[in-house]
C-alpha cells in the first residue's frame, strides 16, 4: 500500500509560487487550517485562490482565520470567490491599493464550475446571472436559449493544487466529512492536478465503511495528519 501521509513541511514545499489553489471551507469551516497557516508563513506568493470565501478577519480566537492570513500577507494576486465581505483586506487591496484582482461568481455557479472542471465538461449552463453584469464576466462563454429560456454558459474551473480538510481520512485517502465541512471539499478533490487533504483524524483502512466514504482515495495524492499539529 502506497504511503500517502506526508509532513506539513512537505505539503507546503509542493505548492510553488504562482500556483492556482482551490481550498475547501465555508468561512473557514472545512478548511485545511494547518496547511494554510504554514503556507502563510512560507513567504510564497502570487497565488490565485479559488474558494467560497477568504475566511474571516476575526476567527474563533479573534485572529485571522483561514485564507484571510494569505490575503493579509499580500501572498495572493487573484481571488475567485463568491463572498469576501468577512475579509476587509480584500477590498483594501483590490479597490485602494490595486494589487489584488477579484472575480466574484454566484455561489451555486462557482460550485458547478468546479464540478465541471473535475468532470472534464466544457462548461455549465445556468440561468443565474442572465441580464446582469455576470454576462460580462471573463468566466461567461456566452448565452444560449433552450426551450425558450435563456442560460449563461460558464467556464469550468481547474487548479494546480487543492488543499482540503476532512474529519476522517484513512491511509488510502478515503474521506469522510463531518457536518457542513462537506461544502466545497468533495468537488475540489476532482478538479486539481495535486490534491492534499488535511485529516482531523487519520484512521486505518476499513474504519470508514465503504458506503460512508464521501470521496474516494483515488482522488487524493497526499495526506497531512492534522491531529499532529
């Protein structure tokens, strides 16, 4: 059996400057916090990040939470998100400093664009955004009318690296998510060249019953044992 477990340092070393990074989580819930924290201290930069949001300026302990750490450090050049309101640094760097590009995409569309990227599809047809500025987005490939209804064709999304989090991960990478941590993590597991999952708990093969596996280990390249950090 191939050993997929690596150290936090090894995981960060695999993420180069300028990488496009997908990351799971909904305001930090379900994010790979140890990997993100280590990446924020690495000095690496020029990232394009794809996720639901950029974490929070004030997390559970009152500190920067999730991807807000990388934004605060000016390690990100491009944000592709649905919601950035909890991270004021995004507005500061985008609208005042002009150092950060921000593309906001409707949440459901973003999720399906990631799913399409993982499935090898050419795009997603959605009525969301018809007649709005979404039509002018670089991610909109045009408009189609199907049975009298208008749809936008949105581009699929793909990343160099996906950093994910799961409550239980066995040594083959099979994942089980607890509660709302399931959010963006499963679809991102299929939409990146390199997939690293941070496990709250590393368990033995068979500890997760086959019918309870949310994402198969075939999608996972490496595992970081988050319980060690």
